[in-house]
């Protein structure tokens, strides 16, 4: 783990989701595979396993990706494609041999996916599933709070004005128990997802280990949790993991207010890159872009995938 942390520290693909300390909280077991050329460390690939020792991407995680070292990436173009393909092919062979499958959510900087597209090229064998995905990102939040809000879509600015009329009924803090979170998520919002209570609790555990923060919106009359934002962060990047508000307060502007406050808090923490963690459905994509976040492409890869096999 010590070597993994050292490579993670210098990799351009380092995110909070590939931090060895965070992955050890997220999953039952983590294996680190390293590709080297001589004494030169080139690329590190983390593999997370669940309790059944199966490869999986932990719920709510994002960009669980190979980590290239600067030495591995700084190669002239006339040599880079052969080097990258060779390294990825070596990883693929070893991972298939060890686990029978390959799964990753590639960092946006790893947009050249030809090595995966060419795997078993021209053969009647299983192919990789390569799925283009999008997230929504505000790349520069180093703006005054009011200017950030002026960049919101018109309906979001209207919602902020609506909330101003009822704001005396709410207060905000940075405290939330696992049970409060689970109750809000499951029972009050009736969110149906294939996640366990432990999957939800681990998000707060990661924050409590110093890898993020929360914003809890509460009703003053009874301290009821009405909205919750969970943010992970690494250096100058913040990732919005959870953003939920009781339905009865959404149209009154509580969601927009929570986002605005979170962006201001991110600015205080010297964050410059705010990632909404995915924008891959019409409603969620439209919502996240309404805060002036731009689309960013990344790829999910998975093998085996049998749709193209004969």
C-alpha cells in the first residue's frame, strides 16, 4: 500500500476514489497491479473485490481507473501508442487470468480506449464493452458567491429567491448520523437502488476519515433532516456524491440553496474543479448542467461482454 500511495500522489489520474486509504474503506479487499519497464514504474491498476471476492466497482464510486505515472505518460507520440497498448494488453491478460473479468471507470484524461477496442480484434471472441459516459463539471469556482449564483439557470435563480422567503424555518450544519442518512434516503425519499445500508454508511465513514464534508439542511421546529449533500475531495477537486432533498422542499428552492452553499464551501476550501459525479440520464443531466456545469466525457469498460460474440 505504501508504494501504491506514492504512485497515487504523483499520478495525473489520482482522485479521491483511487486513494488507497479510501479504497480500503470502500471495499473488502484491494489488489494493486503495477506495470514497470525495467526500473521505471509506468502504470498502477487498482482492483477492488467485494465480500464474495468478485471484482466490482463500489457503489457511489467514480473514476476507479488505472493510474499512470508521469514517466509512463510522458512518451513521444511516435512511441506512446505501442507502449500504452502493450501495457494495457499485459494488464488485461493478467486480470482475466486472475479474476476472469476486467472492470474500470476510466479517468477523463484516459480518452484513448483503442487498446480495449482492439482486444480480440477480428476474432469471434468476446469483446470489451466500452461505454461512453458523461459527468458535469464546474472547472473554475474561484468566483464570488453571488457571481456563481448568477451563472445558474434562470429557474434555479428563481428557486433561490423562493427559498429566501422560507429560510428562517431552516438551519444548516455539518453533522449527520448514518441512521438519519439511511432514513432520509430509503424511507422519506423512497429511493430504490441496489445498495445496502452499509453502502450508505461507508460514505459518511469516508468523510469522517477526512476525505470530504457534508452539508445537512434541517427544519428548525423539530431538527428534522430535510436535505443532505455529501462531498468527497482531493486537493483542488471536489466530487458531489450525494445530493438529496425532501420532495416537499424541492420546489421551494432548498436543493438550489444546498448546491449554492456547497459551492461557496468548496471555494473556501480552495477547490477549483467541482465534479457533479455523472450526468447520464435526462433529468439528472439537465439538473446538474443547470448550475453552469459543462459536460466531460469518460469511459466505462467491462470484459467479458458477449453482445458481439458469434
